[in-house]
C-alpha cells in the first residue's frame, strides 16, 4: 500500500492536510457534475485534467488512475470505452466519499 502524503508531517500540518483532503473529497460530487455535464470532448478532457492534478496530491492514487484512463479516452472516437472509463471513475469517486 502506498504511503499517505501526510505521513511524516508534524501533527499540526498533518491535521491541516487532512482537513484539506476532506474538503477535496467533499467536493467530488461537484466535480462529477462538471464531468458528467461537459458539453463537449474538450470540456470533458479539461474537467478530467483538473481532477487528475489534485487526486494524487491528496493520496487518492486509484482515483488518479481512473481519471487518467478516462482522460486518455475523452477526446477519442470510442464511446463505449469512454463510457466504461467514466463509470469506473464514478465508482471510485463514490467509494472515496463513502470511506471513513
């Protein structure tokens, strides 16, 4: 299992990081709405790119992997593969939201 980005930080800094991480996780439904409501492939790719940039920073490696997979398919012609990647991304977002 990968180490947490907060590992080794002083306790006060760790607490601040964890609060920011919780805020990131709480914002996932809004991010999903942005992804789901993207009007075109360019907007979808942009929304995914923004999420990919922050997922790893908050220790959400699996989320980052799902975002990158969807991002690779965002502007391609394979609608079925893109839909599957987005389903996996949504599942991971829901899993993170439900985790303690």
